[in-house]
């Protein structure tokens, strides 16, 4: 333990956060319109399983008092990207 008011010897960026898991899925279908022309329909899902991925803990000391951290230090206060779905239509000639 460091004495109160003294900086320790811990390195930068050594706080570990929860892991992320993303499962993406996509499908597409080409339709022949005429010779040399196609219409492509795409369906894409990012984080298809809608798995909750917690964001990293707060790393900002955020306090004017050197001896006490701010209220958000070391706490996880949100989630990262939730499921996203997109459709696309592309004309290829």
C-alpha cells in the first residue's frame, strides 16, 4: 500500500474490462433483370444474438481531491452496440 497522498507505481491502461462477443450474420440474393444487369438485395445483422456487451469501466479520476476518486471511477455505466439490422438494394450494371 502506498502512503496516503502518494502516487503508486501502477502502469497506464492496465484496467481490464469485460470481454465483447459479437455474432454478425448476412444474406444476399441476386436477381437477373436483363443481360448484364442485376439487382442485389442484402440483409445484414450486427450482434445478431443481441448479446449484452458491457462497456469499459470509467478510468477518469474526475475529482479535484487527489485522495479520493470521482463517483464514476472504476464503475461500468453502460453497454456497447446492441443489435443493428440493415437492408440494402444495389443495382449492378
